[in-house]
C-alpha cells in the first residue's frame, strides 16, 4: 500500500454518484485501515472529545452490511466527519480528480472566476479570448443558473450537507467551489448559463469549454497533474503585485525570481485569493524571502511531540512593506502562509476571513484502490494560535462589491493599494 506524506493542500470531499458493486469482504478491511490510522496517527489523542472506539463499534455492522461503494464510503465519511476537522475523508477508486479545487485539475473552461457576494454568484474576472469573453460576459455579471441548477440550490445543498470544519465561511467556500466546478470540464463540452449582464438584462446562453493554454504538471504521486500559473506586474513605481494559483514546486523559482526582481520597489502585494494551498517547501521557501534573521514560523503539534519550523533568511531578502490578499477561497497553505506572516509581523492581511482548513495531511491508499486523507499535524503560528476552524482574520477587512466590479474596480486590491500609499 502506498503512503504519501504531504504538506497542506486544500481538499474538498464530494458525495459520490452511485457505482453498484457486489458486497465484498473488504468492507471491514477498509474500515479497519481508516479507523486504525486515525487511532494511531491522528494528531489529537482525545479525538476532539469523541469516543473513537464507540464510533468503531457503532459503524462496524453498518459498514459490514454495505452492498455498494457509495454507501460504504458514505458511512466511512460520516464517521470521519464527526472529528469536525478539515483534511479528513475517504474517496472511492477513480475519483482522484475530485480532490482539490476544480480549477486545479479540469481541462476545459469558459474562462471566468466568480465569488458569492451577498449570496449572489458574481463574475469577478473574465479571461480574454475565452468563450465567456467572446460572448460578452464581463466582471459584475451575475449568474442565476448554471446547467439548470439555481445558485440558491448550490448554497442550500451545502447548508444541508456541510463538511468539516462546520462554519459559515466554509459553507460559502464549498458552495462557491461547487458552482465553479460546473464551469469546468472536458474541452468542447458546453455549459448552460442564465445570467444578468452589467446593464441588468437577463440572458440564456450555451458556452463551449475551451482547452486551457497553461501547462499541467505533476504534484502528488497518487493524484493527476494540476494546472499552476503565476501573474505579476508593477502597479506603479511604488507597488508591485504577484498572484499565483497554488503553492506548487514548479512555481517556486519563478515566484522567488519575481520577488527579487521587485526588490527595490518599496511595496509588494501577494494575492492569495482563490489559492487552495499546496506544498510545504514552496510556502516555506517563499516566506524566507521576507525575513532578515532566523525566525520561528510554525509550530506543528503531532500526536506525541511538537515540531518547530524556522525560516532561514536569504542573502538579500525583500525588506519593503508587504500586503497579502486573502478571501474565503484562500485555504490550507494559503492560510498557513498568511496567518504565519501576520503573526511574525511581516505582512498586513487585507480581504476576507478564511474558512480555517489548516492542518497537514497524509494520503493512504486503501485496499480497494480508494484514497484516505487524514490530518497528522495541527498547525500553530509562532504565537501558538490555532488557525483550524478559526481561519485567518484580516487586519483590514474588505469585501468585493458587485457594482464596483461592473465599473472595473476590485475593492480588495484597491484597499491594499490605498493602505500602501499612505
């Protein structure tokens, strides 16, 4: 059985379409693998107050009687979710591309990004030359239905079927990700939209998913390759800006080179909005570009010990002022990076509070080829703050605004610029 130690990576667990299979003797073998792994390696020996042995006794006959993969994994996840932490779920075989945010794995896109603003699905960006752009969809357009499903139905589904950590921000995050997932898929499939344009007019439209023009690269051995990209620019003579999709090793050198290229610019914005997390060494190496002395950055609580992680300064660190932009879709490594940079006093955080999915995880292959994800360490900042379920709280809280977007104004970015210009 393969076992892969991972850094924090933003994950979501979906409930799966039924795949009938005959009852197999492996049901209890799978349960035992999951239960024993948590019993021995889960970071919290108190199991958050849960009687873990009693949970096994309760679920054993239920799982033993399962006759198909769907019900088997449903009950295993039901047991796991009682821990009320992120980065824990079991996934059936052949569902690897349902781990992570949709924009990481799926090959076809209409070229838009969106956020829920006051429970309205508002387009926040549109890529030029995309099918959405060619159809006239712009920032500030509001989606009413996607593939026949209302936006309200996406939100209501997650309210009725929340996933841990159980908080309102996570519900909004998962609702947003599920809407975004509908906007990706196989190239040349179509997406059906009902939306309101920036003039208040309603439209029904069918758009083709176009193949993406950025490269896909391997990341985690058990999972398919993912998309990773970086965008940077100089806003003015005093402020530079960097955005990257994911903390992926393939981007590390480019991010570091860009930071060094901007070394003489007095202010820098790192935009982690929508960044679902990624690799430990990537986020640590990026953080080391901003410190001038050895600095305690994270404290990892394991079952039986604590591991302190220090940043080692580079030869010529960036010493200017730093703002990090976050929102409810910044998770896992993004939260760990932003929260720790805030704790050491190295960055000002602007945007919206995150959901609190901040644990390190491992992936274990199950006997039937499924995957089991579980947290083995709890992350704390240098101030001993636990971010799991709490999230990163911005120093300057600011939401996006639909009407500002219609006028081409990103209120969160503008607030960061305003702060740095003082």
